[in-house]
């Protein structure tokens, strides 16, 4: 039985944080690292820094100045078509197949400040992204091994935000966004690995604002980073009835960190 450890991390600029990546890889040994907001063009991605820590295979969708996503793998990658869920053509979607598992990595738009599709084009873009992705997944075979991961920019549950009543009016946790995420999850019967590992009503977060001097003291976090598995991976995700999925919140304490912490999950492939 082979362990495949997949991690997702909104790195918030990859080039200044190659030392963070090297440390995380040394400490946690991910086989596949999915990154969002790399903020560089594809040819500018610092492959040498990843190769130095054993991640020698890449799928990259860069973008000048903003956005950008990448998959770096210790194991060989089979080229896989990314889903065209971004109507603006941003670097927000990338895919690869590793050890027979199809992995789709997304940086879904944040959506601006106003939760109104007609008055806020950014919010409309976010919901349109979810709708396109949901339609694609609904047409797929749920028995196939597939991982959907990334910064999905929605904290769905009451315990995925620091204050449900307050955050229900703030983009990232509004009812329309939560409904869109639930529809995506239902489209293929996705298993939310983090919530399987840490059931309700325990609080979970993967993002904390830079505005707080001490993020643990303020504790105003949101669970925006997700790893979902298709039903075809249920047996691989559950070992002795347990799911190994966690947020590495200690990384948020490092010097000049991303505002997101990595999240990892283990699959056990026969």
C-alpha cells in the first residue's frame, strides 16, 4: 500500500517564499504540493528551488502579477486538461494525474466586498466559476479517483468561521456562496476530507488576516482551503475508519508567512 500525501497552500507569492516551501517539504514530506496565488508567469516559476527538495515534476498555469496556480510533485505527472472554469482566462485552474489520481487545483475568485451578482462583477465571476465547475463535475463518473483542491474562497459551515452570525453577511460565508459550494460538493458526491478528520462542531480555519498582530489571540480565522475526494477514493482516504487530513497552522507563525496555512491529506493506494 502506497501513501500519497497531497497538500494545498495559497502561498501568496511563490518566489519570496521558497524557503518556507523547502521547510514545509522537509517537515511534512508531501508527494504533491498544490499552490495558489503564485503571482508569477509560468516561465518565472522557481523550479530549481522545488527540484532541490525533490519536487521535480510540474503543472503550472502562471499569470503576470496576479493569481497563478501550480502543482509540484515528487512523483511523475501525467498531463491532464485543466477545467476551463474561469471565464476571465485567469491562471486559476491547473490539473495533473499522479499515481492514477486526477488532481484539480483551483484558486477561485474571492468575490470582492458586495455579495450581489448584479452590482458586483467580481461576485458574479465567483458564482459563475462555481457554476461552471459544478456542471463539469456533474458530468463525470464518481467512481473515478479524483481530488478537487485549492483555495476555494468559501468557508461553508458555521464552525468554519470565527463568528457565523457576523460572517453570514461577509463575502466568503454568505448563504448564496455556501449554497454554491454545497451544489459543487453534491455534483460528484465529494468527500470533504478535513471535516471527516475533524468533525463538527469543532472549529476549523486555514486563513487568518494579516491585520491581527497575533492570529492565535484574535482567532478570527476562516476555512477557505479544501481537499475533497471523489467517492472513488473513499477507501483510499479512510484507513481504519479514520481520515488523515490536517491544517498546518504552525506555518502561519513563521516569519513573513502567507496568510493561508497549508492543508494536507493522505491517500492510501492499493
